[in-house]
C-alpha cells in the first residue's frame, strides 16, 4: 500500500493530500529513508513522521485497505 494512503487509513494524518504533501517535503521516512508518496509500506516497516514540533514513530502491523475509524489505531504500533 502507498505510504500516503496508509497514513490516511490509519488516521495518523487526516487527509491523503496532506500526507502526500508531507512526503513531498521530506517529512516522512520509511526505515530511515525519506519516503515519496508512492513508496510501498509493508508489515514491519518503521515510519517516522515529523509534523510541526512533533515527531511520531510507528511500526506497521497491518496494511488493510478498508479500516473503520475504531480499528484505525490497531494497524500500527506507536514506538516511544
């Protein structure tokens, strides 16, 4: 699944256009490599997101295409 779509489905970033823009600006990394919006995410990847003064680190647990709002947080694990 594309990183921009994954970030939207997981509700980490609310809109896919915002996720794409963040990727274009180099604010998203997959396994310590700067991600492009079309880069694929697989189970086990570590995603680093820098938005404003926040830095979020998550591990991909699932790449389900259709995820309900209640289940969105179950497709990733937050790493502190």
